[in-house]
């Protein structure tokens, strides 16, 4: 019934895959399609101070990082005129290289460069 879709993140502009399985999960919970990629949703969630655990996150094998942040935005917005994204410099927790990330790193939480993030995400 569902097939994988490629969506574009409203924050960073990167394309990400909204899998058929995730679409089914969203539909059963009447969520709207995600407007942000997994890392941008995680960044926003971290900035809000959410720790997750709302009861329907990744526990069913679904998710890919969507969890309870799925309802962001709701609907389909047009282009945004918010300008360039603010980036922050951090040291990769895995390889030690300098990394540029779209969120303010917080003490005690690991930050990964794009290469290490991609390998960890698997």
C-alpha cells in the first residue's frame, strides 16, 4: 500500500527517506508527514529538553528517530525566508575532528561529525 518517499527537510534542505513502514506507522496514529529530517528533529527535541519516552516512540520497531516529535509543522508550508542556518562548532565524540552542527552542543551529550554520524546511523 505504501512506498518509500523522498522528502526534503524544512530546516536543512537535505533529502531524507520516509519509508513505507514509517508511513504506515504515521497513518495509524494520524500523524502528518515529517517536515524535518531525523537529525533536525533530534536537534529541535534536544533544544526543547525532551528526553523522549512518551510511550509511542521507537518501541515498536518503527521510528527512525521520529517518536513523539512527529507532529512538527503540520501541513505543507511553502518556501521559507528564514535565511542561512546558524551552525555551531564542536569536536566529534568519535574521531575528534572539528564538526559543524546545526544545534548548540550540550554538555554530556555526544556530537558526531557527518562521517561518524553516517556510520553510526548505519
